[in-house]
C-alpha cells in the first residue's frame, strides 16, 4: 500500500507525502541535511503558512510575531477553542539523548506562555524509548539524560494542574496499549516513505508511540483541538498521526501543528544540534562559557576590518548573535530594530553586537538555572505532573483498550 493510498482525499491528501529529497535538502525526524528552504518545505509537507490574522489571535510572543513559528496545520480550531475558553491542548516533547541547549527550550517557553494566557493543557512526553533505539546509548545513559532533561523542563515553570509529563518507559502502562492500537494503521511502507528506512523494527514501531503522544490529551481529557509546536523536522510525526486519527474510530480530532524554523547553529545556518561538531549553548552553561563560546564561535555579518565595517556596515540577516536576539532574546521590537539599524550603518561593531547577545542570553539562563537549582528530588518534584490513575484509566477506556484486571 502506498503511503498516499488512504481514505482521506480532500484537505489532507498531501499529508503523507514522502520525505525523499527532491530538492537539495533533506528533512526528516532522523536526518536534516543541506540548506533548508523553509518555504519549499511547507509546500513539500503540505502545511499552511501562518497568516497575519492567525498570529494576531495568538498571545503575543516573539517566536510567533517574528515568524520563527511560520507555518501550521489546523491552527484556527485551536485559536477558536482558546478564544472561547473551551478545552485546548499543546503537546511538545523531548527526545532525551543528551543535555538540553537553547534551541530545545524555546518551544517549551512558548508553550508555557500559551498556557498562562489561555489556560492550555500542556503534555510533554519524553521519548526515551526512541532515543535508546536511535542512538548508540545504554538505557542507563538515556535514563541519565531523561532525569536531567526533566529538571530543565520542570525549571520552565509549568502549572502542575494543567501539565502532564510523560516518560515512555515509565508510563508504559498507558502508552504501550494505545500505541499498539494505533499501530494497526501504520504500514511499513508508510513508515519507510515518511521517515526513510529504519535500522530496526523498534524505530519502525516508534511512530505509533509518538502518535499516541499527540492524541493523549484528547484521550485523557476528551475531544479538543491540540496544537503541536515543533521544529519542522518533526512534522512527519504529526502527519502520520493525523492520518491515523482520521482512520481510527477514536473520539479525537486530528492534532494540529505549529511549525518552527531551527535556531541557527552558532557557526551559521542549519540545525543547532548537540550531537554535531558545531558548539551549542547548553542550558547549564556558566556565563563565562556562554561569553567565550559566542565570542570565539559565533558567525557574524560583520566586515573584515573595522574601517570597512564603519564604512559599509554589517548584515544582521546572517549575523548569528543578531538572529538569537531576533528569535527570542530581545523581545522589544523597537530595541531590536535599533540594534539592526546601528549594525547596518556601521555604528555597531560585530564584537559589540556579540556582547549584547551574551548579556541577554546569560540573563535568561541565570533565571532558568535559578529555578532549576531550587528543585528537590526528581521523584517528588515530578509527582504533581504525572498522569493520575483516573486519567490513565480514562485514556485506555476512550481508546477501547480497558485494563485487563480492572
Ligand atoms: N521525537 C522527538 C525528538 O526526537 C521528541 C518527541 C517525542 C516529541 N514525542 C513528541 C516532540 C511529541 C513533539 C511532540 O525530538
């Protein structure tokens, strides 16, 4: 069966389009290569550009206002629910294969903001199973990263009454039966077409697990618009889940998506990755380390000499410290524009622009690190964020897989 050979024909006919590179870049959950053309990508994936009107309806946030999140799926139904004070949810997960850096935490801070403004329920699954299968790491190593990542997620400061943290191997009592149920609609051909060839049957099954994550708020809390704010490379998971949701007789609507660009790597455009060679800024980094990393590694849009820079000015559009300010770290539009204008005119030097970015990023990290440092035992801290027994039962019942011994 071909991946596009599914029952839906109208609005989502393009959703399972393959990830195969027809242009000179590749974007799948397991490989990001080449220079990404973000506009082409949403056409390739069949997603919609965010409109000015949609952005204006969201709570104001630089990641939206400046279009780091630039595309989506079914954004209107989420906005309608948020505006009507009706239930609405966000799912934003983490693959715990290493320490978290700046790029990982931005969607979490956006989710927190949306939760504060409109009361969104936020689900944050940690796919330790996926990372065990995808990376050459033991369960002990993945477990270590999972615990450390959880502390960073807790430090963001979500409302425990409206937030659930899920760990695939720990919450397997609910995740596994649901994933099995969803897996009946996932063929090897679909998995291969969407994700590329997988090394093991484990990774072939994993999309059923991530589809479970995306439907979980509805299985626990009832049918409601669900928005998944993620970097574009994760969109295939959303498409697969939407196809499954359309075929399964489940009391859920298809999850929507908010698709984001990658925070640029310090050494230039592309994906900021903790596993690649390019240095990245870890959430735990000390201020001196942040300063040193940016001073020595950040790609700038400055000129070769000070004289030339003063005369011809710099280019903020390729300058990584400026891009960091624009993504998140300088929320004030007027201030950002002033910095850009001074840079273009040559009044502001690359070194000075770097210092502004260092100042903003270290201030942000200091607050994050303070909140992290006061956390107690993980097992205690996470308790108010775990699914309750009633919620677990509810999800299994809604999916038609009631517990055997109840
Ligand atoms: N697969 C994602 C990654 O590798 C992590 C993840 C798991 C996720 N479940 C999710 C992301 C649900 C968004 C929504 O980073």
